[in-house]
C-alpha cells in the first residue's frame, strides 16, 4: 500500500505545473550545440536522465534523474573528446587507445566538467549541459617534435599576440597546430608553451573572420597579423620574411598561447 501511494504521488507530481518549470538560469541560456567550439575552446555536451519510477518520493526520483543525466553527459563528453583531431593525422581517441596512461588522464580531465545549465521536466526528468576546456586535454598531448622556437622575451614588446590569416586554405582545427617556416621547420607548437599555458590556454584558438580574430581577448589589443602562405596538413607555413618579423621583437606572448588562426575563406 505504501509503495502504491508513493507511485501515485510521483505520478501526480509529474502533472503539477510547478514541477514543469525549468531552472531560472537554464531558461535564460540557449542550449549549446554538442561538439567542439573551436572559437571558445571548449567541448559541449548534454546529458539526459529519466526519473526512477521505483523511487519512494518525487525528490528521490529527481535526484536519480540528475545522477543519470550526469553519467550520460560524461559519456557524451568523452565521445566528443575521442573524436577530436590532434594534428590532422590522428585523433585523440586513437592516441588514448594506444596509451593507457593517456586514456586515464583524458578521462580524468573530462570528469572535471563544468555544469552550465539544468532543465527540469514535468515527469521529473532532468537534462544538463556541460563543458570542458580544450586546454584540459591539450595538456596531455605529445608534441610532434622539437621546434626551432621563435619564442624569446628579449627586447621591446611591440605585440600582445599573433593572428595567423589562413583564409583561402582548407584548414581544419586541431588540438596541436604548428607554424612552419618555408623549409618546413616548426617554429611554434605545443612544445613552445609554458607549463601553465598548456593547462589553461592551449596552442591556438580559431576564428571565422579576421576582425573577430583581432578582437579576441586571447591576442590582446596589439596583435601581429601574418598571412599563411600554404597549409601542410594542420600546419601553417609562414614566409621567411614573416618568420623574421616574429624573431625580431619580443615574442614571449607565444609561450602563453596567445595565437588565433583565421580559417574561413575570404
């Protein structure tokens, strides 16, 4: 009899209008598209949880739904992370399959996701939006090889960041892009970042147009704008003249990951 009463109470609560209202914060926020936001440098995912109809109360049913939504969100985030391209030749999932240690670190980073919104439904179901910064994953990626780094902190700091204009090329965003000189030598990449930047910034963000890139807070108010001459996989080639520009003044901002790549066609 008690179980029947509890189930009836749960059913009636599902019909109540007060239970149907979403959380106030969630109602104000648009639902993010699942996947990687290369401009914002985060991975988005949504998790859904159904209420436990065997629960003894509506409150317990909702609590179970939230837990189920969290587990679903974690699975979806991990699936998104595995599909991310590291450098145009392999995905993060392929690296994880080959290295148990890497798999554990990436899974640990994904478990640290941030809940950005919750939505509650009239049947006591719950839906949550979550995100993880890409830098949390970039930290564990292995560099392709040492760079002939143009990062140095001597001299006047004329610029606060770097914008690489790659419009007109088929550039696909990756976790660890590199900048090459005309001879194919890497002059900037993951190995150029400081240990803190690997954890918080990553190698580069991406933008859909040049004006958007110039205004990106990542590159500050005085970014140096250079034009890529060609693309090799996920790597961008700069002219030797532009490489000399980077090397001629303080480019310490590169070690902080203050780079934005413009990918759209003109």
